[in-house]
C-alpha cells in the first residue's frame, strides 16, 4: 500500500505549539507539495460548488 503524504509526521517548534494552544489554529508552510495542493483544491472546490447552489443574494 502506498503511503500518503498526509501520513507523515511534521515537527513543530515550541513557539508553533504555543501559538496553536493560544489561537486554536496554525499555518504550516510547505507541508504539502504543489501536486497535492492542486488535488485537494479541485476536490474541495467541487464539493463547495455542489453544496453552494444558493441562487438568491444574501441579505
């Protein structure tokens, strides 16, 4: 079975962990290669478009 890039560990510094604990989010740069980003962009965009069929303007 082929290993997914999402299965690999990614080490975080203490400052990154502290930021996450304080803000409940973290931005990780260069974790995913460009091909993986393109793949998930397409998958997520397709689902957003499927679910977002609202034709009326938001009030």
